C-alpha cells in the first residue's frame, strides 16, 4: 500500500508481530512518519511506521465476528 492511499479512521489489515490483524488508524505519529493504530483484536496501540505494513482496507462487513 502507498502512503497517499492511507486514510485516518479506517480499518486496515496490517502485519503486527508476524501476524496479519485488523488495525484502526487513529492519528499520525508525533515522532515523524507513520501512524498510531489500535489492534482491534487486542485493543492495544501499535505504531505503523510505513505504509508497507498495511495490506488492504477492510470493509465493515468483514469486521463482524
């Protein structure tokens, strides 16, 4: 994925700790490039440093358990 395609507030599949999980982007990182996101499986905050960690945007229907 490219940085220009990323939107704050949307849910994306991202590689976190070796697994692909859904994350919701909250805001841009105050430490420079990247975004602060919440892992929707664990409700923990994660730092997404590059858009390469994001795989694809998740639709609302895919989020249902």
